[in-house]
């Protein structure tokens, strides 16, 4: 399994990046998010997902490249959903930033997902149902709207995890709990666990 490829960016289009590493040129299918992140760079590091298709007239082996590990993780989650293939997942990641996609899934925003070409209501609902808890558990929060996801370093992770755990034990779903708790800690980062839980109980729907 290829984890990542680091090397010289020798060719780039909005759909494909060619990276030369150790004398070998690797063509990787990319999203528009990755294209934006690596354009104008000479040296790049792309995280890789491999797609092997067999059983048809011609077998195929395709590499997908991602500028961040978070985007690759979301890609892997998307293709785990029935009816969402590699190209559809790349289309979603080209239409929405990782931050926008994560928020759409955790908040159940069917309308935003349906805005992606080729995604109907049923597929949007399936993505939300299948991935809501998984995306919420990624510990990723957008720094600003429209920017890629980054680790939630700006909040107290220990307090957040304890608060979400307490709310889950009280019967609340992890996804909305994590979202509410994160917002509380972003606004009041020094709150103790019990205060976070009390505030969250008033906000969770």
C-alpha cells in the first residue's frame, strides 16, 4: 500500500497531478481542493488512495492524490457508502471543501450535498446516515469557513472528549453533541467539563 508520494510536480491539471519520485512519474487523480493547494509548487507531498477495479473487460489501477490526510480520510469514508464510487467521491470533494463537507454531514444538510452534481436525495441521505458519527469522531474542526480541516488544537481536547462522553451516556447522539461542545469550547475555552455539559444540554436539539 502506498501511503504518500513526495517529489517534483511535473504536470498539473485540475483533475490530474503528475509527481516524479525516484525517476518514476506517478499520475494521480485529484480534487479541485488539492489542485488549489498544490498549484504553483515545485515539490509536493500527496497522500495516496489506491483503486483497483477487476472483473471487467479491462482491469484498472488508479491512484488518487490528496493534499491533506484529512481529505483522504473523507474520501475513504465516502467510497464506503453504497452507491458512492471513486469518481463521485472526487466530485463531492471538488464541490465542497473538507470543512464544508464535514459540517454538511454532521448537521444533516441534505440540501448542500444534493447541490453536488450526480448526488440525489437518497444518496445524500445515505451519506449522512452512514457517516455522521464517523465524521464527528475525526476530531476535526474548520479554522475558518471554506478552509481545509485541521486538528482541533484550539480547544481543550480532553475536556471536549469528556463532555461528549458524558452527553453520550445521557442518551444524546455523538455527532450533534460533539458539534455543540466544540462550539462552546471555541467561545469559552477555559470552561470545566461540568459547565460545558450544562450548557450543551440547553443547546442540543
